[in-house]
C-alpha cells in the first residue's frame, strides 16, 4: 500500500498508528492528551487496540466529560477524512465483541476481533488486545494489582497530583505507573505475558505482534519475534507509530500539557454507546527500539 500524505499543516504523517487502553468513562482517562496527540498527526490506518471505552466502570457509575466527547469526535473525523479506523475490542469494552460476527462498519470504523498488519517493508504483525492470554500466563498478580484498592488509590493520587501540576502549567506524570514498576510480581507477570504473545506470533508465522492490555509500553525482540505494546492513556500516555519506511517507534505524549480540564461530566452525552448498545442487544520492517519523547 502506498503512503498517502493526508496531513494538514503542522501534522506529522504516519503510515499507521496504534492506541489502546484509553478507558473512556473513567476519571483516570487522559482523553485530553490522546485527543491532542491525534490532532497532531495524520495516518493511513488507525488501530484502536482495545479498552478504548471502559464498559466495566460505566456499568457501575457514569462518568463522561467533554474531553471524552472530543476524543471520539477526533477519531470519527479522521475516519471521515479517509483514515482506515480499525477497532479491536478488549476486555473492558467487551460489549462490542458480540457484534464481531456481523463484520460491522459504523461511521467509517471497522470492528474486528484481531487484525494482520503488513508494514511498508512487507513484514506481518498480529494485532490484538491481549486479554485472551491472561489464563495462559496465570496473570493474576498483575490483575490483582490493577484491580485492588492500592492501585485504585494510586490512580486517585495520580489525578490529584496532576491536577496540581496542570494548574502550575507542568506536564503529566504518572505516579501509578512508577508504583507498578516497583512490584516484582507485576514485573515477572509482564515478562510472562510478553513471552506468551511472542509465542503466539511465532506459531502464526508472523514477524511480530502488537497488543495492549497491560499498560506497559514496550518494543523488544523475543527469540527473533518483535513484541510491541502500545501502552495506555491512563498511566503512560503512549502510542505506537509506523512511518512510511516500516519503522516503529513509541511516542511518549505524557510530557505534553493538555488544555485546562473541563471536569463537569456531560451526563447527556450523545456518545453514551455502551448503555445504548447493551439495551439494543437485549432487545434483539526495521524496528526502532527508541522511545520518542515529544517536547513539553
């Protein structure tokens, strides 16, 4: 596929962009930073690699602010302007998986269980969320860490610290991501997860695999297979990009300072998708190993 430069003035063109784990519908979602990133780039393909919307949290309590609306508007605008947008549901937005057999395309967004991505230099990568490997790697230590009260408290502290930093004009910093890296059990479980995903790619005859799920951005070679994790937009604020030559890089957007937050939830949002979709259903290359840090 040839590279078509559809970028506007000031936008950075990429061949493909991969984002996951934005968790719209939670207070910890850095939707403003994600929207800021997408507005700064253009791409032929945009892969949304799961947990874009957090249906688990939305079923318990509704939270949706204007930044969440803005991000969805940016994605839909990209689809209207010719970007091939592919949505691969994860475990937190699993409500969309029931529509996978229908091969749906809505507003230019295609819904797929997983995808094969062929790079500019002809290499093939599996693209999937990754939650299907939880049982394979006995991932309970990290799941417990992500779900327990200590981690939830860390995310609350994240919001408080970064609220202060934002008012001071300082960039985002993730306390919870730092805390997770200090837990040896979590680090070991992440290693097992990465090895299991690399094995899946090897068995499929692919050159590598691209996933999300564990909120741990990474590009590494495991026994000759390239494992790449997009990271997330709750803690690390990272995305994976492929340039026109087939080279991959991780973009760290956490150093950017978003616009002042508009924290009043818009309860009547027109993007109240999880609830509406549930009710309807009931009724019927060369790899760059360096992380690219954007200037603050």
